[in-house]
C-alpha cells in the first residue's frame, strides 16, 4: 500500500528532472505542518507545474512516468493517497495546463491511466457544474460511480 511518505520518492524516481525543484521545496517551512508532516497538496501544485512544463517542452517520457505514479496512487494508495491523487495531483495538473498558454488539459488525457482518467472526468464534471461532488466518471456521459468512502 502506498502511503503519504511514499509519494515523493516514487515521483522523484519517475521524474528525475523534478529533483532540482524538490531540493528547494523539501525543507520549505510553508509546506510542513507543526508536527513535521508534509502538506502534500502544496507539493502537488509544484509537481503539476513542473509536469506541464515538461510536457510543453516535449518530454512525454517523464510526464507519462509521473502520471503512472498517480495511477498507482489511485489503485494502491491508502485513503489519504487516493484522495491526494485526485484532489491534489490531477486537479492541480488540470489547473496548471489551463494556465499555460501552450497546453490544454485534454492534451494530457492520453497519458493518464484508466482510473486516473475516471477521476479526471469527475473533476471536469464537478467544475463544470454537472456534478455536486467529485465522483469517478465512466465513459458514458452522465455516468458516475463513487468508489471511495
């Protein structure tokens, strides 16, 4: 089972170019709680910005490898990690792609795993007002299935 402590090492292994960004972020007191735990949602935003930059630069290999980690987070993660995969990494990735002039969120969809794509669509439905909460979306329009408790 993937836990919160496993996330960054897995992402660094998949996306070595993120190491330089991580070196600055790792000890940032703004992303560490008083008890010493990381605010992984802050990390997710930085990873998302980095991945969109890599995608625009043409590096599909590292982006795909990092998104494979996000897929594993959905499938193998504990409850915290599964939610982080969607509400942290995927949501931030969509936002980063929308903000970048040379990228659009739908360009990243072919690199997503099946489960990540279901939650990606759920985020789309939520933010477009088609769903009151973020639920995994199957292929058919309007189909929703909650798989997390």
